[in-house]
């Protein structure tokens, strides 16, 4: 009898465990879709406000670009970076304030170069420059300390995975079949997939200047503000002077369009590479799949024209590593390779990402091995390689492509260059930005004179830090009453070029979670959250809302 009872208990336990293992329905007050820095700060803030929260992350690694190679932070004016964003950079400081953090170089040998601010601010106890794995550790510490529930490698079913009733999202379903119910949802992805699947209005590409009365939106032919253009006359044809031979790889045969008009093109993407010149930690640049040196003939011609600025964007991060970004007329930006990305299927996106990886690895391999590269530059390049102790589960290659721009929401309030340049006041601010209007090149074409040229490179300094409106992160109420969008917010192309910085995404993620908590407490739509209450909470969180 005793044995039968034991068997019965064991059977019930096994059934319970099986049911738990098969569980596919989950619920929380706030469901956050994404694994970016904005997603993590939103999750932390939701938890700190006492709300149950689930991060549904398509990414395995949390932190987006912050942990994906962008360690030379686009700071702008650091005085307007508050809240959890500032806490992130404080934690970076605390990490590097220990001797054990400096494995490959002494702290005093690192220097103190940052972008717009010293790398290390001892008085403020913040550090703005860091290695990728350090950023990821800070993100994971945030998750552990706040006991956040995270489901990784979970991809939204974009076809029919958003259950929406009477203008509110009830649940979202991932491709694995997991269903997540929530009261408020936050889309913290770089792509805006949840926003789009919820049938919220959005835009892809550059608006014409006439749409919002701007000067720096749309097509910008013959505008060269960063120097990433062809300053010398470079022949675009496979056989120089022979149009019939066809164009070199990477050059569009299309007309660039009329200056100031809109198009559906996107500023270029790249990987922010972490390189090192430390022999013990260096991995030689690999030869990529399908390598074809003809893809880089245009670069060879640039060098032959006398250009020699190869190392101008190998920005130093600790331990003899870099955050290596695009620099020059032909560089790591894969111009024209990303146009289809925002609306592409997951399979198509994986191909686009792989194409970017192969392009960039091929670029490095070409420069490291091809006889047409100036010998002095080639020798210098070959003192560098991928960092062996970064991205160890991905062949030392960054796990996050730099999605500089994808979808952007169109709501009742659209941020434009007028707000960024201080020409228009911002209602109901929830954070601040300060970076320049910044766009990378968008297309490469043949001029009427018959030479190759880039287009889309813009860099217009914001005169002062500016506020970001709450209404820019909420959709139109009739489209969705319980969704916040802190990354793909309602903003023009050129204004997004200033807002799209990692510290700002952290700020907006935190503010979105705060608003979500107020909406839940008040039984309100996110559009009806009382700003007086939101402002009070944000100020208590030490967010910076207005210029002092």
C-alpha cells in the first residue's frame, strides 16, 4: 500500500513537472519586447516601481550596441544623462576602478580620451568608454539584482503574434509558441517590430524637407559635413573610362534624386568592431565566406589617389582595444546593403546581417593582404586583429549589427530638427539629448561629371541640449492605448540622427517604464498618463528633463 502511494505521488509530481515544462503562457504587468539597453533599463525601472515585468528578448546577449561593440560612447553633453543611464556609466567606472580590470595594459597607460568628455570622470565617478564584455556584465548585473525574468532567443510572430482588442494589446506570441499577457507593452527593439505588428503608423526612409519644414532631411547631394566623401575624382567603372564595362561593386546605377526630396533609403549600417594590437590577445583577420577582392577595387583606387587616413577611427577603449567605426569615403559602412532590412523577414534579415559581416571581414582581409594597399598602411593594419577575449561565442565578431535607423513611429507629435536645434519648445519632456544631427552616408552613385560620390553624410551641431517629448514615445491613442516605443519613437529621419544614441535610449527606456507603471496604477491609457505625476517620478529618479 505504501509503495502504491509513493508511486502515485511520483506520478503526480512527474505530471506537474511535465505541465510546467510545457507551459507556454506567461503574464506580467509590463511586457518588454527587446534586448537593447533601452529594454534593460525599462525592465529595471519597472521592477523598482514594484511591477511584475518580463523581458521577451530576441537577443541572447543583452545590451544591444552598448554591449555589441559601441564602447566609445556618443556622449554629447554628459550633464543631461541621468537616471539609470548615469548609473550604468557609474558601474562601468566602478569596474575599471579595480586593478584586476586592467589585464592588457596599465590604467595610467590607457589615457583619458572620450567623445565629448574625458573617458574617466573621477569627480563624477562615471566612465564613458568601455570594453563590450564589461557593458554586458553591467546589463546582466542589472537583471540579476532586480530579479528580472528574461526569455531569450524569443522572436515575435510578426504575422499574427499580436492579439489586439479594442485598441489594446492583450498578448504577444513568439515563434516558439510562448504567449505573453500584459497590461502595458514596451517595444524596445531597434527595428520596431512590435509597433509595426500592432498596426501602429510608422515611416521608413527619409522624409522630404517639405514634410516638416526642415533643412537637413531628405536627399543631400553635394553636402559633405563629416568628410566621408570622395574628395578626389575617382573613376567608377570596372575598366576606367569605359562605361560599357559596368560599375564597380558598391556603386548604384540609379540617379541619387533631387536635393531635399524624400526617399525610402536608409543611412548605412556596420559592425562596431573591437580590435586589439596586443599580440597575446590578437586574432588575425579571417578570410570571409565568398571573399572576392573585386568588391574592394574602389578602395584600392582611393588609396592610389593618395588617401592615407586608415587609422583615424580606431578609438581606444581599455586594455589596448578599440571601438572601430566607419571613416572615409570607403570604409566599414556597407552603403546600400540595408535598404530592405526594416521590413524584411527574419530569414531575409539574417542574410542581410551576414552580408554585412562578409563585407566588413572582406574589407579587413583585403587591406591586410592585397598588394595594392600601400605597404606602410598594410604593415600597420597587420599589427591589429580581433580581440580574442570579446564575443567569444561568435568567433570574436560583434553579435549586434549597428541598426542606425529602421522604422520610426508617426504619432500625434513628431520630433524634428526644430526641437533638436532649439527652434521649438518641447512639451512634457521625459529626457534629453544633445548630440549633433548625425546621418551616415545613404547611397553611392555616379555624378553627372562621371565620378563616384557618396550622399547622406550630415553632421549639424545642436547648439544646446534639448528635451524629448513624452508624446513622441506613445502611439496615436486610437491605434494602440497600451504601447510605448522608446527606441523607434515618433521623429523625423534627421532628428533621429541626434536621438539615436545609446545613453538616450537608456533614458527613454526608463521613462517609458515609469509611464507604464502610472498607466497601470491609474487604469489609464498611456496617452492619458498625467504628466505632473510622471514628471515628479522622473525627477525623483534623477532624470534630466530640461536645460538648466
